[in-house]
C-alpha cells in the first residue's frame, strides 16, 4: 500500500504547488494536444503503436484525413484501407484497424454512440471498469481520460513518468511501477485541490517535464529548472 505523504511530511520538503509554478514559468502554459472526449481519446490511443504521442498523433491524422472519427463511418470503412491509413502511426496497423473497428462497434452498440454520456451516468468503480474493458487502458489511462473529459477530477499521473513527482518531492522512485504510480497519486491527492483545472495543469506540466528533462532512465538535472529545490538533487548533494 502506498505510504501516505503530505506537505508536512519530513520527507516532503517542497510543496508541489510551488514546484509546478517553477515548471510553468519554464515551459509556459500547457494544453492537451490529444482529444479529450473519451471515445476520441481511445481512437487516438489506438491510432499509433508503440503508443507514443508522436505515433498516435500521426495515425490519428491519417484516420481523420482518409475516413472520419465518427464511429458509424468507421464501422463502414474497408478494413484494408483502414490498416493502410494506420501505417502512418507505426507497426501492427492491421491489429490496430481491428481494434478501432471493435471500439467503434462497441461505442455504437453498447453506448448509443455516446461513451462520454454513458460514463457520466454511472459512478466509480463502474466508470473505470468500462474504460478498462477497452484494449490498452489500465488505471493510469482511465484516470487521464476521466480527468480531461471533465467526468471525475482524479489524481491522474502521466503514465510514462510517475518518477518525476517522486524525485522532486520524496527524493527517489522505486522499481515497482504500480507503487510509484500510487505514491505519486497520493502526493497529488494531498497537495492539489480536487478540481479539474489544477489537476489537469499538474498532469500536463509533469508530463512535459518527464518527456523533456526528468526522463525515466537519465534525468537531465544539469539543465533542470528544479535543480535547486528538487529532493533528488538534495540527496545527491548530501552524499
Ligand atoms: S533536478 Fe533532476 S531529478 Fe529533480 S526534477 Fe529535475 S531532472 Fe528530475
């Protein structure tokens, strides 16, 4: 179980709000560059593989250029033509074409074409169960979808970079991904108001920082705007 951390924890010398302000001064205001509607996000997510931002965006653009994002129209799309368009988003386009067909079919048949509306009608844990029933979506993906769709102000953490928060505030991240993710969620839960704007802002800044500077395998502390207050570098200096 994740250890409960709060702003007053002796290991937690830096307030997340202050650290995010430094990141925002460095990167500027961030906006989501992916579709925030739940169905459209799932379409974007399945348009690329490996599912990086760049590959998903390339596949998504090709699908929208050649076909449409409308689920009814995608159901009518020729499988081979859809797979050919999805080559823009990376490998295994045939598998992704099948997944997109299945996604479109489920959204039309199970959710009347309105996945967002269906999610709003139910509560947790049913919302999460629905989202996790789609391929490639686990808890971090469900948290992100619910937060950015304005359905639930979850303590979402960028799935590719829970290490960022732990290094900044606790000093290091462990080897267990699930534990790191939950601990990072606890920090957000404790320090960021449960409102859409502040939690989306935190997610976007942490994602940008993890993508560009505080990378998983090799953090670039020498160019980091948080080098001074970061608990990770405090630990290095204390050795
Ligand atoms: S100083 Fe290093 S560990 Fe700390 S946030 Fe920056 S890159 Fe990450």
